[in-house]
């Protein structure tokens, strides 16, 4: 693995005629947790989708583990060790919890199976209790846990999460934070977390980027980030 797991430089992306990303440059190192912050509509989700090949960059370059993926198909990028927990969860409501998980399982990029179904069910007992239930019958928080479990069982190098705490009860938010903290402590996987809640992000992330109008407005590590300065970019 190279020194940079993901490197994006000068990214410009559009939805139709709408210019969303304006020259975004950032990076993720192996084992690092990155917080991507900003108000709604600032380009955070578009940046994740551009990394994943779901949105095509008009200008700029994306590299995953040293390989240029700017024009690669999304499924090929995913097979390089990226897993996505989208805003809105994106589970299959008519499949059972077990089916949602098992269908996503794949060999780890390094050939080692650390995130097995058994381990996931031990960490998320809520899912173990509802294995035979359709995904659509779960609460919003349980669906968020299922989406996270589905991503983890794919054994990625990089876990991309889009607003995992949004609209979720505090106990489940803490459950998700605990699991992300465990992943970070293991040091084998990287996390790219899109989040609006600073306290949640600060409990997990090593470095931060703040987006404003499709560009990086601030960046720094946990020590150098001033809460008041960052909060000004998060308030409505």
C-alpha cells in the first residue's frame, strides 16, 4: 500500500450545468480517520461520490492506493477496498437483515477475514436479534447499523460514511461512534466521515476538512482546529 490511500487533486464536478466541486484537493492516509464537514449543499456528498466514481470529475484527478481511478467504473473502485454507507442508508428493504449482510460479504483486500458475520453480530446485538426481519421493518437507527455492518463485512481499506448520525437516537449514535473508534484503534482501516456534528466527528477523526461552496475552506488536525472557527462554517 502506498503512503496515500486516497489522493484527490483539483477536482471539479457538476450536476448538469450546476458546478458543485471547485478545485477540491485532499488526501487520506492508511489507518487515518478524516472528518469532512460543512453545511448541507456544500459539496460533501458529491465529493464522496466523485471518489467512488458515481459522479465523474470534469477536471482533476483521483487516485486510490496510487492507481488513477478518475475514469474507473464504480464497481472496480469498490473492489480496490472502498465501502460506502450513503446518506439514507440504502439498504434493501425487502431482504432480511441476514441477506443484506451476506450479499455484501467479500474477501478482504489483504486476504484476511477480520469482519465476519459472527463478529458483526457480536458487536451489533440488535442485528443478531433481527436476522430474519426484513430490512424495511427496522427502525431508522437499526437501518443505519445495518448499513454500517454491510459496509464492514465487505472488508474495506476505506470506509466512507455520509452523515451516519443524522436523525438517529443518541444511544445508537454512541454505538456507531464506539465501533468507528474501535476501527480507528485497530489502525488497519481508514475512515472518511461526512458529518455536521462537530463533537461526534472530533471523537473519531484525526484530521478535518471543512467545505464551503464546493471548496475546502479549512483543514487541520484535532489539536489545531478551533471549535469557534469551525462552528462558523457549520451554523445555518
